[in-house]
C-alpha cells in the first residue's frame, strides 16, 4: 500500500510541480485541510446523534455546577446527591467519547492515505510550503525555518495550523460542535 501511495505522490509531483512551490503549495494544503475537516464533520453529523450528545453535554455541565456548589457550601445532602450521580455522569462521558470516535474510525484509512500522499508529494529537505509574515523562530526545526520576510513552514506544520484554525469554524457551521 505504501508503494502505491509513494508512486501516486511521485506521479503528482511530476505532473503538477506548481503545487510544490509557493503560493500554490499553501493553497493546496489549505484546500485539502478544509476537505478533510468537512468530510470528518459530515461523518460526525451522519453517524452520531448530535441532539443526544448536546443533551449529555448539558447534563455534565449541570453536574459540574452542582459539584462546585456542593464543595463550596459543604452541604452534606448536596454532596451525597453529587456522589450518587457520579456513576451516571461517568457513563454518559464514556458514551459521548465512544460516539465521537466512531466516525474517526470509519474515515481513518482514507485519511491516512491522504496524509501518505501529501508526505510523498512534499517530501524533501523540509520543503517550505507557506511563509508566515513574522518570524516564529521558536518553532524552528520540523515545523519550519526562518526565511527572509518571515517564517517558512513545512507541510505538516502548516496543515496543522490551518486544520486547528478552521476546525472550530467548520464544526460551528456544520452543527457538530457540542460545547455549551
């Protein structure tokens, strides 16, 4: 499988060399990141009961508020109520974790193939794919290097930057964010 991905990445780099150069490399990675995040969020929406997750999140929030109030006041009756409810809260937290992981398991192999292709496509001596307009010297190394005019980022660091930056926005747009 790895040879097939490496061959495909080589074919891409030979037929589409412009995507290995600035600014197209950054555009390609941003587009791939948005597509992967969108597919992941659509999978979450399709294979997960979002209303149930939101309801459970609300219950957990109420429990945490009750727990803080019980600890602050020292009310023994409220403390007993918190202790009795703990097993239920632990169970729904496990259920929520399991529900959020299922779509990730379904899409793991295709996403690994995409990252394998990107790794082969952007292989080299830490190929710079995007330049930040400031010098982030503290990230020097695998994340990139200082270049004239800013900080040059490698594909993985730039992918992570774009992915983390856009994931919350995409989750909110697609209705898969369950924070209350």
